[in-house]
C-alpha cells in the first residue's frame, strides 16, 4: 500500500496532506528534487506544494516535468506551485 492509499484509509486526508507538506518543506532543495521524482504520487504532490511554500524557483524545471505526471493531483500541485513561483499562469497547459 502506498502513502496515498494509507492516507485515504485514515480518514483525515486533508490534515495528513498538510502535515506531509510541512514536513517536506523542512528538507533541502536537493532532497525535494528527489521527492518530486518519488514513485508515490502523494509524495510528489506534497513535494510540489513544499517547493511553493519555500519559494524554490530553482526547482521550476522539475515542477515543469510534473505537468506530464499521470496523476492529476500531482499535475494540479505542480501547476499551483508554478503559478506561485512565477507569479503568473506559466503552468497553463494547452
């Protein structure tokens, strides 16, 4: 069972996601880069959110890669992070 499945079964998905984002926001940029490539989509989603919280614009290329992620929640988190980091709608797909 991956982290996303575990979070869903625990009931408080929103609270668990927020805690994970906050935990990842205490990691270095290199560690977050690794998390953006994690096999677990929940980790990738939280890492994208953490990039935005930390204003890590050097990870923009990694976030752009996530726009092609097969998981829609990861794509949405990457789009949100890119908007926050670029101050615009640079993440718009089309």
